[in-house]
C-alpha cells in the first residue's frame, strides 16, 4: 500500500479535513525525511510507514486546537510538529526553531521543495531567540519538561500567548511543577490513528 493510501485511511478515522494537495505535501515531507535521514540522522524512526503515524498523524491531530496566526515550534528537530501543522494551516505562519544547523538546512529544503512559504526555519537556542513580535502560541513536542519549556520560552509570548506542550502519557509529575505565574487552561486527550500509547496536549497560559 502506498504512503498516500495509508495516510488517507488513517485520516478517515479523524475529523480532519485534508485536501489532496495537503495529503501530497504530508507524504512528500515523509519522503524527504526518509531520504535525508540516512546522511543527517534526523529521526530515530527509519521506516516511512512508521514516520507517517509517529510524526505526521501525531502532529496533524493538534491542528484543530491552534488559535491565532503566529506560531513558534521550539526544539522542532526536523520540523515536528511545525511542518505538518504548517501544511494543515497554510494561512498561519510557523517559526521553526532548532539549534542544529543540519536540521535547519533540511527544513529549508522542505520549504523549498514542498512550496511552503509559511515556514521560517531558524537556527538558534531558544533562550537567545528574540522575536520581533510576540507569538500567539508556543509549541513544544519532546523538547523539555513543561517547567523548563515555560522557563525558556516565557519571553516568546505576551500575556495573551499560550503554551502548547505535546506529551505522551498524562504528565502528572510535570504538572505539579508548573511555576505559580502559569496555569493550565486545558488538557486534551488526543487520538492518533494507528498509534499505540497515550497522547495529551497541555495548554498553559500566564496568569
């Protein structure tokens, strides 16, 4: 079965509305990741079919919960969840932040080949990155503990901004360590077709 067919079958189990072009871009991203992975070691997931579930579907299920138009994905690695979300939300802008040059080079190539004008890959450590304007939302997937994420990323949003932490199992210990100046607005249990194990989205704001 082709990657496209697998993607279509999986998307049929969600409420997501994904156009033909978007489906092709998501599959194109998997193919580029698979191709570059050999030399660049972008992800420990080697099989494109697994990438489809663990990287693509795991990211796109977050799309309905994004609000605003300016997003930053911190510690994005090869562009996760930022690139799949940028494909899903072509009207929004995504800054993709990573400290490794090879990952940023890869993301630039993805933007070029898949024609994604709404991604801006940036090589920087998060604490050294000063945004021109505050972001609506900070996204983080497998980047750090929630406490560290809030500590390092607090300067990226103003009082209206939101932090979205993509987690596996419900992060009880991390929730207990959230600093007093922040509060948890919502915890959403995500359903990822084909994925064993839990996924949660933790939405946090400043007081």
